C-alpha cells in the first residue's frame, strides 16, 4: 500500500490552513469576541493560542510525522495502550463531518437564493420555515427536506471525486486552488463591510476593550474553546496530514504559520462582519447590540438582511458571501473525512477507494438525519456536545497520554527540533504538561456545571441524552472495540514499525 505524501511543504501548509479556516472563523469568532470583552478578548485569545493552540498543533504534527501513520497507528506506535484514543479522535472528526456538510448545503442554497435576494423581507421565517421547514416538536423528524437534500447530494458528489484521488492529487490541489480564492473573497467582503455607512459603529462595538471582562472565568473558557474549535485540534486531522510529510519537513515553522494565519483570518472576518452589522443597525435605526447574532443566525438570518439593505450589487455581494462560506467549508470538511480514510487504510490494509467508499458513504448516510425537517435541532445538540465535551476529552487525553503516561514529550520535542528552523523549548513542554491539561479540565468542569444548572438550549432531556451523551459514549466504546480488533496485516504493520 503506497504511502500518501504531499508534493511540498507549501502544499501541507495550505492543507493545514485550509482545515483550520472554516465556517467558525466567519460566523463564530466575531460573536465570541463581542460577547467576551470586545477588543480585550484578544488578550485571552492569544494567550490560549500560545499556551494551547499552537503547542497542541505542534504536538499533533510531531505525532504524525514521527510515527508515520494515521491517528490510531501513531498512538499505537507511541504506546499500544493508547490506540483507542486515536480512534476517538477519528470518530470526533467523522461525526462533525456528518452535520458540517449540511451547513455547507445551506450555504450553497443561499448562494443561489442571493440572486434577486429571494429570501424576501422576513429572513428569519424564510430560513426556518420556507427553507428548512422546521418542525415544532423535537421528536418529529418531518421527513427529508428536498431543498436541503439536493445541494447536499451535489456537495457529496464533489467531495467523493476529490477524496478518491490520492492526498496530493485531491486535497492538496483543492487547497492550492481554493485558499487564494478564499483569501481574496474575504478581503473584498472585509473592505466592503468596513466602508459601509455606519460601519464605524459596528467596529467600535467589536473593538472597544472591556478589560473588566478579563476577570470573568467564562471569558478565558471561551478563548480556549474558540482556539480549539478554529484550529481543528482534536480531530486527528493534523496527525494524519503530518504523516504525509517528507521526513525532513520543517514542523515548527509550519505550526506557527498555520496558527497565526488562522488567527489573522478570523480577525479580518470579524472586521468585515461587524462593519456590515453597523450598517444594518444604521439602516434599521437600532443599536448594533440589537442586530448582533451568533452562529447560524448570523449567517442565514442577519446577513441576508444586510445584503437586502445594501445600496447596490446586492446579489453579487450575497453570492460572494455565501460562496466564501462554501469554499471555506469545503477545505475544512475534506480534513474531517481524511483521518477516517487513513485510519481504515492502516488498520485493515484497505485500498484508498474502498476506504473512501466506507467513510464518505457512512457520513453521507448519517448526514440525511440533519436534512430532515427536524434536523436543525439534532444538529445543534450534536455540535454542542462534540465541541464542548468530545474535543475537550480528545485534547486532554492527548496531552496526558503523551506527557504523563507514555512520557514521550521529550522525544517529540527532540523530533521537532531536529527538523525545524523554529525550535520549541521549555514553554512547549510546560504548556502541554501543565497549562493545557489544567485549562481543559477547567473548561470541561465549567461546561458540565452549566449543563447541570439548565438543560442545553431548552431541549428535552431525552433528546440531550440520545443525541448528546449517547453519541459520546458510543464513540468511546467503538474506539475501545477497534483497539482490540486485530490489525489486518500485522506483519506489514510490524515491518513498517521497524523501519
């Protein structure tokens, strides 16, 4: 079985940045920053980036690059006891892919709806009722919504074509084409957003620092959560991608470039988004705080309102904005699917085509759940539990297994420094052994405490158990089962390990 490999380090960096830059940068970061101290949020954000984001990014790079395998195989080569953790990473990425693609389908639909601003005046009703056909009863699936299914099938067909090719011919080529286009599109959106009437009001709301907020633990928890969310940490993606690098590739430089590029893109997107929100506030005669929304509401309810209010080129700006969401999402979702493909190939000695068929086929099947009329509620719950608990557990397990149990942190530090111009020193070790585990434990405890005070989102407890806790537990059990399953070609694996 031929080993996948990038054609160059630039190809790897583009793939890593493409994985990190996704929907969360455009609709999540601006709202999180606004809610957590505005300009002052940059302090905990960069602290989290330097003490957790980049250190874990480099840790994932070093695991994949040193042990030359998918996440399960890399953990196995580090210590056979920890193979299950690699599978847990893989399941997190796979499960996120099943609903992430549905949000892309919404964005693709809205790219079409932008022509003539077909969503009309009541953008809230259009999105939830006309487009999604949202049901009122949580357990009423309501059948498949064809308006969502059709763009979903188009996206799956495109992704299948990309992923069935080898990494350098499929994923790398997609990122080489799409990332420059994405950056140019985001620059245009930002320039247009900050030049609109009233944009200054929006920017003041975003950037005015509230230093008192820094004394609130929730602000620091939000900063760490945003860094994890936006850098694709805990998805097994970077372990997989790093395993495709040549043995003498620079890891240190690549990690800092990817981490800082992602942060820069997030900040640029926030300027454009809040400039546009300031414009909407001016046009409607209300305060900026009254038009701000987070997540799905910002992208599919508030922004269509902004597009409709623009003085000209409404359709063109709509196509530009939603097209940007689609491109940003495509580069991210291939990075969510590739870890599973790589893991199946390693564990069961599958050919790439068979592995792609298995992963894409299952993810496409599961994604239909979120294309039902009740799908947005199920998506909301699964996303909440995977990002607030699943990825935290994955990150905590990674740091504890490497630094405290297998005691490989020194070996991996040496490995990074042997191949990198930018060397990692004591700050990296301290971050991974102390700061990051403590931060992740606090975040998990904080999220659990909030959960116990009030059920998430007002959803029924039965729904939270079925779509949230049960999904996490099933992933953990499946990971342990796969660890105990014999490798298909054990002699082949042993030869690779001895190489």
